[in-house]
């Protein structure tokens, strides 16, 4: 029932988006010769906005992007041991570096997420991941922090405050499987490919596709299914591949 409700909600959003698109086309048709100049200026402004969105202050990590995709607008292996500057990633890499004998990628995912049954390895778990990611997004001006009272206690929430960044992220994910689809995972941007797999594993990829028209939605989900149906063991043997990426994919799609 929950899935049906979410699907229906997404359909309403997509139809609303379709209505807006139709209205935009009508206005464009009635604009005459001046509309071309307006469109060109609009595209330039949009590009400027995208460039500003790539500034140092708003560059997001993969985990932050996955968390951001999962937020509703009104809701609140180790090739190098050099520090990355990302606290969570550096913490994970420190565990990997110091552990002998080495663990498999599958084991590390279980250990770092706290899903291991071995009580002697619980210290590997990364603590308060969601809250720490949310605080990072607060520092970058994407979220804000509020206190809400729930009967007997106060709860800290992080509502979205900069919707432009989230919309750029959604657009990037949509384009990867629509307008910029290359039909070959090895030709896709690796970071974007990883984002799609991680967003799917985190059950937030649907949020990026909900605003699409029905036909676009079906095409996008079909192409994601093509990615999910790939055999990671086969893909990791191909030329110029990223073995760690496919090992993580294997762990999440097994």
C-alpha cells in the first residue's frame, strides 16, 4: 500500500510538471521574435546559476547528495591512505588501513554500517552518520537547524533551506538516464554512476524521478534497471574499469 501511495503521489507531481511545461510552451509560442532572445538569455542565466552552484562552498560529497535526495523539501579498499578532507570517509579509510588481515568490500559495508553480528567488531561502526551529514549540509548552507517540541522532549531537525542545490542535483540524476544517457556504464561519469547505485540502494532514487512526465519516468526507470541488471563480476574485468566501484555495486545488488 505504501508503494502504491508513493507511486500515485509521484504521478500527481509528474502531471503537475506536465501542466507547467505545456503552459511554458504556450507562452513561448505567443512571444514572437523576442522570445528567442529571452530563451537565449534564460539559458545563459541558468548556466551562470549552475556555475555558481559548483562553488567550493556548495560542493557536496556522494553521501551528502544521497542524503539530500532523500530529504523532502518540507522535512526536516583503499588505494591511498592520504586524508580526503571528508571526516566520515577519512574515518572509514583509517579503519581499512589499520585492519589486518584485510576485509572484503562486503564485510566493510557491514562493519561500517553496524550490521555485523560480531560484537568484537562493533567499534568499526560509523556513528551518527545521518546527523553528521546533515550538519555538513548546514555548514554548506543547504539545510538549516531547528528545534521542534514533541510533547515531552525537543528534537533537532534540519529543514531544506537552499532548494536550488537540490534541484540541480535532481536535474543531474535525471539527465544521466535521459538526455545524456550513453548506454554504457564505462562511459558514464564514475561519480554519477556511483550516485545512481547508492541512491537506489538507499531507496531515494525515486525522489529524483517523481517530477518526470510518465513517459520520461518509464524510460528513466528502465535504464536504471539496465544498470542494476549488470553483472559486477563481468563489468570489473573490462578495460579501464574501477574495481572498487563494482565491488561496492556487487555488495548492494546481490
